[in-house]
C-alpha cells in the first residue's frame, strides 16, 4: 500500500524537520494481493542472438510468454558453465554462474511442451557423455570385480590355513587387497539433470557427479518435497549451499558419497502460482533466504489472445539453439 502524503518533497521535509503536521492528500487504494500489478515485459533483447531467436520462435510456436522459454534456457546456460567459470564482480568478489529460475503459470499454459524443447540439448549432452564413458566404466567395473574375487579367495584361504606363519602372510595379503579395493572406484554413469528428488538424494547426486547438477522440472514437486512433503520439517540446505557454493556435507549412506567442497546446483522450474504462495507460507524458507535465491517470473497469460496455427520453430533456429547450448556444456575451464 502506497501513501502519497509521505512520498512528496514537502512532506518529507516536514518529517525531517520534526513537524507532526500530516498531509491532506488521500491515500492510494490498497493493492489487491490477488491481482498482479502491471509488470515489465521480459527483456528478451538482452539475450545473445542464438537465445533471442529461439526464445522468440518458441514463444510464437507455442503461444506462450517469452519468460517461460527464456528463464528455462538461462538456467541451462548457467548450469553448463557451472564449476568451470565464475563471474568477477570486483576485487575479491566473484559469483558462480549457476542460478535458480522459476516461472509461475496456471495449468494448461503449455509449460511441459516448452520445457521439453528447452531441455533437449542437455539430454543430448548427457547421452553423449554416457556413450563416452561406457567403455571406461565397463573396464573399471571389471577390474573391481577381479579385485573382489581375489580378496574373497585370499580370505577363504586364510580362514582355512592352520599354520600360523602362513596365516599371517595370507592375512597381510588380504589387507593389501582390501585397501586396493577400497581405493578403486568405478566411475558413475554421467547424469546432468534430475527432476523430482528428495534433498538427501539430491546431495548424493551432487557428490557423485562432481558437484554439478541441474534440477529441471515442469512441475512444483521439488518445492513440495523441500517444504517437507516426506518429512516432518522443511529440508532445503542442499539448495542454500548448492546455490552459494558453500561446502555441502553428505550423509555416509555409502562409500561413494563424499562431501562436496563447492557444489553448483542449478534449478529451472515451471510451476503453478499456488506453489509460490505455498512457499511464502513457510517461515523458515523466508527467514533462511531460500525464497531470496530465486529469479521469479509471473508472466501474463495469453489465454484468449493466442493465434491459431502459428508457425513452428524453423529448423535452422532450433538447430542453432541446440548446437550453441551443447557448446556451452562442452566448454572446459
């Protein structure tokens, strides 16, 4: 609610001078919290040309506000660069590239369709990495099984050995093999993004994937889980630390889970407005800064004004978006 009387220069001077005289100007009509004020349009002109062209074409083809395609794509770009580069603001102040974006739109606004198009380059990159790692993982897994078999054989032999000196030799050999087995890790199959996942599993995924992960979904389930859908209390530490790059301790569920020194979690969500309202009801999420870490977009629906049979995204535009997003993810530090 705005008060014109406290906004003009004369009244400010009166307040600063200690005068108690009030303004006679009427107050503005209070803003209805269920009615959004006029918001500025998404600044698509600030995007790189390959992003701008795709966002414009995708929005036209799907008859959706440009915010939806743009916010999803920006989070993907940030995720592709995460852990490789940091943005220097000034001396001794830098920020990671990973960001959290969320677009709030009512049901039936084609969020899933735009999301499916936006995530295709990341899916292609993930599959590319899986194929690249297949022989490496297979070789490491084979070697792991060989060491396990050798260890079992020596342990069984040591258990049957009655000669004390020979038993000691076998036991020492078993110790060496056990240490070798513990240090021999089989690489994880690459995973670049996930959807609806618990905070605990998300932390483990960050640990196993080198500290980088994109959480991307056209639903608000991730928010509901963070609020405590499957537990008594909200649990969003992985979001807070994954956003800022603060050290993230991981529960020792298995030997593969290690603490993540500089996690880089990115989020690209498209949800219904009620999901955002539900988050605001959680005092802990407000007080600990969870809500302040997100870039929000609540675009005006195009319902009732959509074009019938709009042109599809031209293949050249889609191909360039796909190729450029792949190059972002393939960049090395």
